[in-house]
């Protein structure tokens, strides 16, 4: 079976954001596994204006093309005011079918591990027909980030990260048969 393509979505565009550090950690651990093709997908690179406020047909087309290439996702989610960032919500809203019938895991961070943002994201993913997996690494701003800015995760997070990736791949492979029925016959 061909390896799945998994996008590690950086869920913030803010200056000084920590998501690139977390995303690189996920990518490093994921690539060591060798079981899928993993890549960072930074929503900041797509320069999506607020949905409906400007003509973004070019940006939206590029964003949807990238998402369509992927079989599953790992969302790097930081908690802002008990929810996800506005830029992530906006990026989610710019696509519809490109999200459908794909698996996703969440790596969250915040003062309480980003748990409230992860729960908000799960509700949105349900509406977009994204199958989110249960295992969820939750990182603390107090213990996993030195001085609140340098990512230094505790080793205990590796168990959840690998468990989440196992589930994303298992579900991603199963859901691929829904998106590509001919592939299931081969």
C-alpha cells in the first residue's frame, strides 16, 4: 500500500507564535517512524484574508489544492481565549470537500494544555467530516516551554504523540477507501 500523506497544520499566524517549534518536533518524531509522508503546512504561507472580505480566489485555490493532496492531518493548536485561533478557524472555513473523509489528530498547548481549544476544534472537524482521533498530546506552557517561549517537551509526550500518529494513519487508510473506492478494489 502506498504511504499516506499527512499534513502537520500550524494553527497560528501570529508574530512570535510557538506553533513552528511544536510542528517541527512532531515532524521529526513522525519522520523517524517512516510510516507515512509528513510535511508542515503553514497557514501563514497562504495569506488567506478573512473569509468574504476580499477576493481570495487564488489563495483559496492554492489552499484547497494543498489540502486535497493530503490523506490526514495533525493540527498544532494553541489555545487563545479558550478556543482556537481566528486564523485557524478562517483556514478551516476556506475549504469544504478537501477536508471530507480524512483523519486528524490534535497536538495542543496552552495554560491547561490547550484542552479547550482542542475540544472546540473537534466540533468544527465534525461539521467538516474530518474524523478526529482520541489520543491527544496536550502540552503545558508552564512545563513544556522554557520561559514560555522555547519548546522543550517532556519525554512523556512521546507516548501520546506516537499513539495519536498510529490512530491518524489507521483511520486515514480506512477513510481513503471512501474517497477512492477504486483503490479499495485493487
